[in-house]
C-alpha cells in the first residue's frame, strides 16, 4: 500500500493496455500540435532517392538493366510491373525498397532462412541463384518508381498508430519510416496497409527465422488497435526512400 500523503509516479503504475493507449493518444495530440506550430509533419519531410550503385555487396557490380530483365521474367507476375504490387494479392511493394535490405531478404529466401514457398521456387531458378543476380534485381527495384497510391487503412486508429510508431519504432525505422542501411532496416514507406498489418501479425511467429526476438516480442505486445493504427499510419507515408 502507498503511505498516506505519498503519490505514485506515472512510471510506476501498471502499464495496462488502456493506460498505454491513453498515454499514446496524449503523445499523438502533442505531436500534432508541434507539427502545426513548426511546419510540416516529420512524416512529410522531403526524401532523396537511394543510390544502390555505391552499396553493392561482396564487390558485385550492380546491373539494374539486367535486374529488370530478370524481374520482369520471374517476379513481375506476382509483384507487379516495376514491383508496385497489387494489394489484393497479399504481396509487398518492392519498388523503392532499400537496396541492402532487398539483397538480404533475397538471400534469406533463397537460403531458406525465411519462409515463402513461392519465393523459394522462383529463387531456385538457375538465373536467379548467386549474389550477382540478387544484386542486379535489388538495384533495379531500389531505383524503381514507387506507386502513387498504395492501399490505406480506414483512418479509425490513425492518431494512435502515429503515436505508437513515434514511441516504439522511430529509433530503428526513423521518423520518415525510411529505414537505413545499418542492419539493414527496411523502408516502410509506400507499402500496402494489408501487407503491413499481416507482417506485424506474422513476424512474432518467427516465419523469418533470423528475426530478433526482442523485435518479435515488441510486435506481440501490440494490441489490435495499435497494430492497425501503425499499419494505417505507415501506409500513408509516401515518396522516395531517403538516402542514409
């Protein structure tokens, strides 16, 4: 029991889901007020395109032209022309994704470190095996035009999603949701709402075998409204991937 006259600090109170939601909504209101006072919101800052030519792995020289040929032949059927994807197919937008992250994920899928039967079959094709092919495809996608109108959520949990993202996610993904090449951390911009939400639900199940357990635990801690809000907020972040 708390002694008479003493107060319990906010930080020491149980972090119930309802209390956390109230705190996050308070942060959202404060962030919105600051955005109005100081100009455009942080999520709308101007971004520069990624230059994959300076980031090729293992000395491989990226050939985006060859990457486009390979992508059009083996990948566009599912991922759409230019990697823009159709939200109804449940596959991610790949256009404008970070070069290093694309190479990493292509390698993880090729080596069976990430689940995905259809991707395993595609990447077992002779022309797609090896670091050079992955580098070429990644270079093409990193420089591809991002879709103009990715699928968005309905906005019902948008303030909560923005606040939750700012509290829990910006330390890795940055305020513009553009990620960086230290890790590498993927860009979450220009992505379909349904795909973002599905991955937040699936990653805690460790279908990506190399995923950090702390990250998986963080996603497991989100309630349904928080996850939907984050996916909705991210689905509205548009524009080229920022250069880090």
